């Protein structure tokens, strides 16, 4: 049945959902070393949530040795977000699509005004100014936004700070250092000195005097040291371990040009997880051409990495100005998962203010965040759990022994998991489908295990309603896609090329796509249907039985992995004939509806049908729905009463379908397709009444997206509704001229998902929500 075969060597796996207390779960719970090794591999953000599982887990995850071991194993995570300042206002922006960013609300106990000075590997250095006995007092704080803990540094008084830096490398030490350059007043002179705070000794150390002619602006922590630019010929380097300062002369490589003066510097700092020190300069502060230098590992030469011309962005963002005078602020540089995959973080001013990411390896750009002000200073943030000595918030004091360092390559816990097929299976069943596809390359054993159809069925049953990750949609007859969760890689359908290059997507359901193509057989065009899984890149051709010719009005795919490991394809014709294909029997079945023709409205959003709650639903009119039960294969007409919200005529429908992981059937309507207000109704579980869920007014978004308004008409299309992890966390995906955006109804926030070349908006476009699934074919 499958065009892609896996290796035949299989291992015994769990063929059903495990009981609440399976042997594998008991083994993990009772083996402290195994539990520790598993938790050490999880992201820091999840570990914070897991503290509420039990007192035992709280004690384990709060232990400082566990936190240090976790930081060492994850010493270079990707940058997840930025904090930035403008007009003394702190804001934040997410880079990975996560709507929830770490809040600094836990610092509310501090009196006075605080300012972020620097970030380093998940920690923030903060300055707090408060009034004590009519005197201004300064405090310095090191905090971790992920763990919500902080530590106040007792500073020596009587000094004027010139510059300060934070140094923290979890792969080398569980301790951090804070370095201050201060002007110290003497009897007849002023000297520049250095004060160093170490979290290991909790003491300050003074180094004096320094070169008074140097200006120490914002430094960069890289490779275990802090670096400052002096001029175009020298770097200052302070080794955090030996606490020695030295001047390092350098020169540009070969014919790559010369280093400009520090005034022409747009960015100086470390880039992402690979540990590269970058210098970005331009001939002028309004120039659109940037030169990106990378320091070699010997710290003696700048090498040109990229030449970037941002003039191509002016057509998309006219607020940037002209080609001769380009207005933007370079907030930072982020490195992707692939080699040489660099992304610039740019803030664009104007009437519409944005933070955008610009990948100058693939020339892709993505709008991240609307800005009220233009940022001038930014601080990259990663998820980290460094040693818990910042204990202004107390954790429970009953610690457990944990791993205090990086485990060996073949630890006892790893061997136990590798040799226990049941335990390994239970762990892999909890991992997202996309990660499991990558894990197939770990070993032949893992390939055999993950490729097994019983494992795939069990994984789909344990994860029956994953969140929507992307959308496939048609625009001007061309199939396009857009990511909803911020992940740039969307499964390609190129694996269907052995069949045909000309196909049409008809429906999507729980990770599977229903596709139709035509094939020339004996000089006759024959329709073929294909069910495919873009995640696993497998497909199955369904050859339609030729028993009489009927015009097919609606083609639907039905799959509920929580109830059955099989899917069905339903072809509904206008002559009250229904053809049904079942993957369980691999046969077609034709049924004739007993009550005569049941007309489906041909208006697109209504006539498409929606799979919900084990059945396919079609709207007939404002008072009835057709319901086809997948299990019993019975069709019935269901009248429903209108609630106080009222149902409009069906030509006023924007969207009809299921919404995300919450399992809701939604109907979105408006009085006119040129208005910015519309109503979202939800069908109750008894399938007898539409209840008003939201009333939406998009007029507030016109200030951010003026292209939505064309005279007195509004240009946008509702593509679908997406539900988040939290209750009532609901977002609409809209197509507007040149962009696809998501709008969160509760938070009143929006996020640009993609930027398109065309400025036109389709009236209605076929949209197919996609979720990642291992469902076997």
C-alpha cells in the first residue's frame, strides 16, 4: 500500500495506549538516575512547569546541582526572544513564534526604577535606582527570567560607573562575574579602575589603575572573555577566569578592506549558539549596505562573512526611506540551525513600526512584532537554568542527590533505556512527530521502531489533537503554505512527483491530506485519489471504482486516531449517491441516501464540509445541517435552533470548520464581506444550537495595516481559526494585501506569519490546516 517501505526488522512495541501506571512509568519513577537523565534533556521552559507535578519533582528541579548540569548540557540554546528599550519603556519580542515571553513581574518587590544593562546566556544584569533618606542609591541585580530568581549585589559606594558587563559561561563554570569600570576620585586626581564581583566568592575585587584614555562602552562576552572595541586596530580583552586585561591588535584579512572607526559600527557581539564574534559596520548610519565581519578563533583577524544590501526591503517597507538614506536599527543577529544561516533583527520606524527578521542567506523575511517606539538597545534572551544561588525566591529545602556534571557518553541510565525496548518506546511515544522523523537516523534499531506501523498508530492515538502547525492554501491556482507556530520549515509535497506534478489538494484531516489527480488511461482521463502524510512522506493511491458516472460534489477525508487506526474517504454526489472508501477493508462501498436528494449549498465555505466529533457536517441552510456518521455510515438532517446571536444567511459565511486542538465547530459570519466586524459562533456538543463565542472588530488593526482599508471597503480574508494551548486562547488567520497575519482575540495582538509578493487579496481561498502526525499509510 505504501510507496515507501521501511526495514522489516521490528521490535516488540506497545500496541495500545499504556495504562495509567505502566511498567515503564514505574521504572522511571522508581529509578532516580533514569528520571534525572530524562529531565536533563528537556527545555528549561518545560522544567519550570514540571515543578508542579509533585514534591519530588519540585525538589529535584529546584536543586542547584541539577540546574548546573542542565546548563552544561544545554550550554548554547537558540535565542528565543529580545528585551529592548526606547523612551525608557521596556518591551519584548519573540523570535520562535512563542506568544508567552518571560515576564519581569517578579522584580516588583524592588523599590525604585530598574533598567536592564546587559544579558548573557539567560541571565540579565539590572540596575535599580531608589531614594533612601533623600539620597539616590544604586543597586545591581542579576536575575534569571526563566526561573524567576534574582540576586542583589552589594556595590562599593562613592563611584561613578563608566561601563559594566556580565560574564557567564555555563559550559565552563556554574558561577558568573560582573565587571564594572568606575571613575574613582582621589585627592588630586581621578583614576579609572575595575571592580569585579564573583558569585563563587560573593565578594568584590578591585584592579587599578586602568588606562584613563580608553572609553569602555557596551562590551561583548565571547569565548570566556569580555571584549571592547578601542579603535579600528585594537581590541581590549578581559579574561573572566584569570581576570587579566590585555590589548589585542588585529588586522583585516587579505583584500577584504579595512575596519571602519567604531562610530560606523551597527552591531558588535556574539551570534547565537555557534559562538561567533561579529562586527557589523556601514559607511554611514543611514547606509543600507552592511559589511559583516567575523573574528577568527585566534582573535587576531577580522574576516568578511557577508555583504548585505537592505535596499531590497524598501519595496516591502517604504518606511525605511530611500535607497540613499535608509532608516532602521540593527537590534541583533541570530544564527539558525543550519550552517551559515544568519538572521538580522531589524527595527523599522515610521507610521507603522515593526521588528522584522531578515535571513540574508535565503533572502527570506518575516515580520515579528509591531513597535510603538523604535528600539535603540536590545538584549537577547535564551532559556537557561543556571545554578540556583539567586535565591530571593525560596524553593523547598529537601534536596535530592543529582548529577553534578555532564554525564559520560554511555551512562548507566542511557544503557538502561537503550536495552529496555518497552521503556524506550514509552519515551519516544511522548515526542513530537517531527522530532521522531529525525530520530530515525540515530540507528537501525530506532529506524525499525519508529517506522513500525503499530508504533505510528499508538503515537497518533496518544496525540490525537496536536496543534495546527501550518496551513496549505491555494492562491491564483497555485498551492502555497504558511507556518502558524513560527517554524520556517513546512513539509513539502515533492514526494508526490513519482505520481504526478499536477494535483489538487481537496481536504486535510488530522495530519493527512486528500489529493486528486488525473491520469491518462487508454486515451481516457481517469480520476485518482491519493491520501498522503506530509510528515512521514508516505502516500497511498485510492483507485475509484467505476460503477456509473456521477458528478462528485464534495470529497472529504475522515480520520479520528483516538477512535480508530483507519480512515475513510467520502465522495458525495448531487444525485444522493455516496461512495465510501475504507482503509480497513481497502474497498469502495456505494450507498444511496434513503430520503432522496439532500442539497448541499454550493457557496464555498459551506459546501466544503467539516469533520468534527466523528462525523462530517455540511450546511444546508440557516436552519439545518447534514451529518454523516463515519462509524455507522448514516446520513441525517439535523435542525438546530438559533440562539440569541442569530444565524445569518449562508452567503454571509466567512469560515465553517473545526478549530484546532479544542475540537470546536465554528461558524464565522458577517453582514457584508466588505465590513471589518463579524461574529464567531460555536456549535454546542449536542449539535442543536449555535452559540455566540466572539464579536470581532478589526478596525483597530487598520492603523497597523492601512492596506486593509481601500476607501470604505476592507480587504481581508478569514482563512481559519487556530486555538492555542490555553483555554480560550483563540486566534484568527487572515490574508491581507501582501501578508498573512494571525490576530489573537483575547490579547488583541497580531503576528505577521508571511510576506507575499502580491498585493491582491483573494475573495475566498481553499485552506487546509495541517498538523504533524505519524499516522501510518
